[in-house]
C-alpha cells in the first residue's frame, strides 16, 4: 500500500508540471531576433527553499525575477541562454511570476503553487565512509527519487534500502566526495532541495607525509595510515601509477626507475588526491674523474663517487648524442670519450632526470718553435711541438686559415698564405677547440702576389677584365683562372686579367712566377652564359685542301636549340667570303646567311673592325638536326672560302647557371663507412634555389644521404634515398641556414663520389 501512495504522488506531481509547461504563452519568434521569450517554468507545485527553473529564449538578459507577493530576486543562476534558476524564499506566496529584462516585463500565464513541505532534519553519519549506510531524515521524503552528491554522482530511488516519508537510507557510493547533497525528483524541470550543511566523506590518510629525500629507485617505501582500504591508485610525481599493497595498516610500494622529485599521492575511487610523501631522488655526488686532463677521443674515463649506479647516460661537451657507460657500480662508472668531445663539464644523467657534473680537459697541441723563425708569405713553415696530430687547421695573422692533414705529432708543415701577416698562430682541433701559439714573423713573398684582394663591395663579373694591384710583377710569367690560362696585361704594378665567361662563384685565380706561384679564391658573378671553344687555330681558308676548317660533330652532341655558333676571323682585304657546309658538303641554311648559304663581306667589316671580326649564328632545332644527321668522317661543319683567316669557333650556351666545384676526389662510400665532410665556408656564396650536385659512380642498391654538421638529416627525406647515378640537393631557406652554420656531410652506400658542384641559379 505504501508504494502505491508514493507512485500516485509522483504521477500527480508530473501531471501538474506538464500542465505548467502548456500554460506558458507559446512564442515561435526566432531566437536570433534577440527577444526574451519565456516558454515554461517549474516545478509547480514547488517546494519553498528549493529552486525553480525558467526555460525560454535569450533568458540571459533577465536581470530580476519577481515572486509573489513582490519578492524581488536578483541572484539568478544562469545555466545557459535558454535556462535560468532562482531559489524560492520561505515567505513566497501563491501567484504569478514576473521576469524583468530591461524594459521588457514577462508574466507567467499560470500561477506558482506549492507542494507539501519536503524537509531535511538530519543527515547521518557525517563523516561517513564509502560503503557505509547514509541516513537522511525529514518529511515527505517519499517524493524524492534520487540523491545527488558532488560532481553529479547519483544514487536513484531503486537503490535506496529505505524509502519512506520520514527517512531515506542508501549505501554511500565509492565515488562520493564531501560537499552539499541534493534531493531531487526526475521531472523534466526537477524539484531540487539542497542540504544546509556539507556531508563529510572519509578519505584515506597517513600518519605523516614522509620526506623521501635522497631515496633511490628500487627502495621499498612503507607509509602507515588509516582507511587505506579505500585506496585504488598510488601516483608518482610524473603521473605514473606504481603497484602497491596494504599490509598492517600501511601502504607499501617500490620506487621505480625514472621516478622524479615531487609529491606521491594516493587516490580513492572518488578521485580525491591525498599526499603520502614528498620525494627528492638521490643523485651521484663526490665525483672524481680519472684521468681528468689530457683527454682525447677513444680514451676511457673512470668517474668515481657515490650513488654511481643511478647513472644512465653521460653527456660530453660538443657531442650531440649521450654515451652509455661501459660499466657501472655503486662507486664508479667507466665511459669512452667520443671523437669531437670538448673540454668542460662531463654531465652524468640519471633515469629520474637528475644530473651531476665533473670537469674534464682535452689534450691540447702546442708549438715550441717555427722553422724558419721568419718566413716569407707564400712559403712553407714547419711548426714544431707536441700533439700536432690533433690539428685540423692553422690560422695565421690577418685571420688567414689553412686546413691541414698532419702526418706526425711533433711537426707540421704549412703553406703560409700570401696575404698572411705577422702575429699569433691559432691551432684549431677537430673538436673545434683552439690554442693560441707564439707570434710568427711573416715577411712579404718574393714572387708576384696580390697584397690586397678585392673587397666585398667590389663586383667581379664573368667575361670582364679584373684590374688589381700586384707586387713583384717582374717575376710574373702566367695567369690562370679555373686552372686554365687566361689573357692578361701588366702595366707597372697594375695587372689586368680577363675573367672567362664561364666563371662563377668561388673562382681560383693563380699567379705563376719564375720563382713560385700563388693561388687565390675570388668571388665572381656568373654571366649566365657559357662559351665553349670547339675549334681554334690560325688558318687562312681556301677552296681546296689545307685551307678548310673542320668542326667535329661531337661538339654538337649535347647542344640545345637556341645556342649560338660564334666564328672569329680576320680579313685580308676589303672583300671575302666563306661557305658553311655540313659534313655531307651541303650548305647549312642558317637564317642569318644569304639564300646561297654564303657568309660574305664587301666593304666595311662586321662591327666596323677590319682587324678582328666575328659572326654569331643561331643553332635552331632544324640546324642542329641538319648538322647531326649529315655528319661524315667525324665532321659536323666544314668551312671553306677566301680572303679570311679563322682564329676560333665556339658555342655559346645561353641562360646557363654559373657553377663552382667545391670538392673533387674519389670517395668510396662502402656500406655507409665513407663520407665527405664539407665545412660551412664552402657555402658562403650559396643562396636559396642553388643546386648541390654530386657526381657519382654507382653499384646496385646504392643510396645517398645529406646530413648537417651534427649528423642529422639536413631536411626531411634526406637521411637516405635510392640513387641510380648523380644526385642533387636543392637549397631551401632551412637548408641554407644549416649549410652556413654547420656545413654538409654527404654519405651513403654502394657508390663512389668524384665531385661536388654548386650550381648557382
């Protein structure tokens, strides 16, 4: 009979609420209009002291709710723009409700009425432990259908062990936390009654929060406490869970590898975190390195101290990757020093992230004397001393650096740059460390040399004449650019040098004297064209044998349409002509020639120069096909005629990019065992868009690789890739930064590299 009364009461309450919803005025205006619209309120009948809910549109604009009789409520709980709530005071009467939003006043179409006075007189026990019975006493509690704890943890009426008008009993869920509890029904707009006081829920606790300073991984931790049966997790400072057991009213766990400093907490099912200990992990200390000085790559270092078994890895200065100790115990570790390591702190790292350090010093080269003690620039000097095998470069006065490959530890022969000055000599080791040595007296060279190279503000263009001051010009016998003889004129101390049209980028300029030679590197701005000589000589052409120019067909093998055929000649008289034939003796129909295929001059020469003249003819696809298909006996072009002396014939490739070779040799990469290391100074003229071209002779299953100076891939996808021949790297902004800061490492397998070229675009 009792249950029927309860269900009838619930049914009646639901019916009343339903009527309340339909009694509010319906307004279908779009919420985007911004109008405040009330669609429903409830519950009604309501319970004084509980909350009443209003549902509609744009209710966030409501600033005041007026309950009967004229009780103004401004403490409005905004759920969202379409729902607000207020608490019903105990002195509220039956009547209509008004909502005020600025100048707008909305009145409900049905009255607010009240139900029996549901009340709470006692909640016990408090504190209460999860799993114990919670008792709520009061009146009309039979109308309540659920109890809501903090964080929306609910217990519904079906789970009540007692459900009567004066009492509700239920088992406290493990997820419940301390806080206000709410008694509610399950209507669409529910009746909700909050407790006046907070329910206190028992948490697990410890006798004392332990200080675990200097504890080590592997040690067992025991912490006494109460209500520890509630604990579901033990969490470390790094938020990792650790296995635990409860023994003799104590929580017991083992510190794992990798544990860090901070608070260790235990967590019950409710999720409340309770601190049990503060940890400060032990670190290696009292460190002594043996040996600590005079170290080099490959040496074994023993580091002694306490807590040494905690060391996971060792970091050396100047080396990217950490090194794992070869052995370790509680009192010492042994580690091998990698190549490239520098002087500085040797950092010991533990699994917990702790570090400790001890200073070490690398072995240094030193110079005890120079032979000769005063040396002419451009000549060799012998450095005498110790540990000179560690040196990779020597820098003379004037900041003139020379890369070296030592062959002995006690002496090193170096060519002094011609522009070097007197001053301290700096030795640079492979790991980047430097040693300053005694001053070396440098005198001027005895052969022809350039005392001051063109500054950065001076532009030197391919195909132009470079004017530069020299000393000892009377000793000069030849000038070479890019390893090839070039034309020059020496007037007093001024040297005029023709820079070839195919020069570009870092370009070698060599002055050859009767008593020595010197080579410089100058920056040349490429012309974008390349002129290749395909025939040269001094030949007077005739109509018979012995007076004909033969240009080999091989000269046109890789020529592209649009290239220029340029012929240089000298005229003997005011009139002359030449017939240009293919290898089959038929006239080649160059558009620039007459209908008969003859090149003629009658009167003034081309370019108004009767001493030397030239003509430029465009090599079209049709012309190139004519030459290649009619080649005979290795001849592509045959020229005959009269009154002209031919000196040179060349092919000019238009739009070609200037290029420079930055490495030549023969590097067998083996199976990733070989590499080419190019220093950052090789890329001083590089820019975005340039192409780094590697010439390679490959075997089966060959792979290439581009890495930065720290042995990391220089760009995504360049770590390793398949190659079938020569391969390239296009310079991006990111790659350019890496090249200029750390240089480039080229490696791979199953190929031999013979040259590295930068093509400037």
